[in-house]
């Protein structure tokens, strides 16, 4: 396994729409292992998407299991994901490995129903809520060439310099 380089805003590749995955083989699974290792190497990383490491395919990984006392599904590999239903809306603070110096307030659906394929091409369906739903929506935006900066409630009052703890 290998750590992959994370693209950082304003890299133009982060704004590209990704293509569907069509081949489910060992090469794909090796990439997913590298992508997951990259996610876990970052401080507080709970998700990552393939375009963040220059691979323009519809692949994301989300795992919020390190956050205690929240409802979650554990490690989810989401290939060619599609939100098929959503309810409610809530504002919350988001950060991103591709925008390391800032966080911002973004409106997201409170609950979502998601269909995706796993790394073996098996269809999965998830009912997701709360923080986990926010993380999934954030990663799926990457697949559409969107960053949390594109969804800020207000550029004037809802973008914050990230705090650096020593």
C-alpha cells in the first residue's frame, strides 16, 4: 500500500466530473487500499474521494467509526454512488483535505438513502443520517467536481480559517 498525494484547491482537476467505474478487478482493489490508507493518514480524516488523488472515477470511502456515540455503518466503499432519496436539511461545519486551511458552514440533507457498488461490484443500499450523511454527501460532491467551498451558506460569513493546535 502507498500514501497518495492529495490535490489541493485551486487545482483544476478537483473541478472535473468523474466517470463511472466499469472494471472491478485487483487493480481497483489495490487502488482502494491505497486510497483508504491515504484517508486514515490525515488528521481526522473520515472520507476521501478518488478525484482528490487525481483519479477521475466515481469512487469514495467514508468511515466515521472513530467518532463515538453516532449512528454509523463503519467503512463504506462507495463506487458509482447515487443518492436516491433525501430528507430534511441542516447546517454544519465542514473541512476537507483538499482545502486544508479553511472550514465552512454548509447545508446538507439530514438523512439520505444511497445506492452504490462495493469494491467487488456488489450493489449496496444504505440509510444514512446525521454526521455520516454529511460526510457521504461531502465526498459525493467531489465526484461531481464540487468542493464544500461551492456550497457555503455565505462566502462572507461562513468561511473560517482553520485553527492550528500546537
